[in-house]
C-alpha cells in the first residue's frame, strides 16, 4: 500500500460517526478535499460480535450475534457510492421472524430475531458549509436502500403457517453543523422507513418510520494509549409504537484503537437504547466488539482537466 493510501485510511478511520447506523458498520466519511477530487475505491472487511443489538427500524435482533460485513465504497469529486453485504448469525441460529395476527390484522415482533443476510446500497454527496470567513465545513447527505429476508408466522390463537418475505429500509440522512457560544456543534438528521411484506402479497405491509437527530460530541484522544473515545446521543420518534412523539433515546460511546502495523482498527461500542412502546420504556444495552481492515485501496490519478472540489 502506498503512502497516499495509508494516509487516506488514517483519515477515514479517524472520522467521527455520521448518523445512527448499525453498530457493525464503521463510518466511511471521506472529505473530497483530502483526495483533491481524485477517484478512490476502498473495500473493507468487518468481523465482530454483539449482544442485544438492534437492526433497521430499531427492531431487536438475537441476544448474541456474530457478523461478517463487507463494505465497498467508490468516491469521486463530491459523490460517493457504497455497496455493503452483511452476513449475520444468531447464537440460537433462528432466522428473522414476524407474526401476523389475523384477529388484530397486524404484524408484530414478539421475540428477538436475526436476518441471515442484508444488502445495502448508498449514494451520497458532499457539500461545503461556509464557516464565517474560515475554512468551510464539509458535510454529507446520503440516501440508503437496504433489503433483507424475513419470515412471517400466520397466527390465529396458535401459529398455522409460515411464509417468506422481505424487509426493505429507505433512509435519507444529512449532516448538520452550527455554532453555539463560539463552539462547533456537529450532528446528523435522519428519516427512514422500514417496510415488511410477505411474498404472498395478501397481508399488506408493515411500516415503521423513524425521525432522529444524532449529536456528535467532541472526541477525546488518549494519546499515550493511541485511543480515541467518541460519544454520541440520538433522540427521535418511531411510528406505530404508541406513547409520546419522542420515544427513542440512544446514547453511545465508542472506543477506537488503530493498529498501524497490521492496518486493522479495533472498535468497542456500548450503546444503551431506551424505546417506549405505549407508556412503557424498555432499555436494551447494546455492546459490540469489531475489527475492520481495508482489503483493497486504490487512489486513481486525477486527470489534468478535472476540477478540484470546493474549499
């Protein structure tokens, strides 16, 4: 790996997380000014395990989950495209299962369930925000589409059949930045919808929408130990859960440690999550340990006629 690619990985790994996301998906924010607008392709592998993890739409997964995650990212000038493939395995091996109650005519999830696989496509664009005469702050907006298989049990007092289907998530997120009392405040605003539909098509769709804001607090560097501590706080609302408009509170703290010799990065994440259903709040203590490493990095040479990204 050449020096430019190595420096690029350091910058990529040091970026603070952008928006609320699955714990095993490290952030891939890449400021186009750092690459002078040149095309960049990065393929990263993530291995890890988590306890009490939630998936798309903040649905609970298996109590203990292992995962393998491959993320491919192509950036050019101010745009970025990603394809990500995840393989998950619950401790008990159970697939993702919902229930459809004929009496109440609605879907429900009555127990933890883990999808076997997940595919994600993302498109993003970077844009500078004027910073009062200083260097503009680079922000990113991104659209996401994710799909994963799910099975649904048809229930009428007792389970009577099981049909297959898919859960699809559509999301739009954008970084935010403003100043309060002379201090920079970074965050992300995200809106998403998760739709679950059986292959039979006769049961309709189960839909849940989420609107959330994630505040990114300043990171703390412990230089002697080469550790970066990154805290965030997410608050938001999820439809079809009942209760108040704000029914999601999710602080998170990540301990990040790069290993330059091997090119691997260690992430230890504790992310307690409080979600209200009706008048009852439930706490889920998510813990994840993961290692990510770049499998392939290619920085293409910029052609003489290419314009540089805005500064």
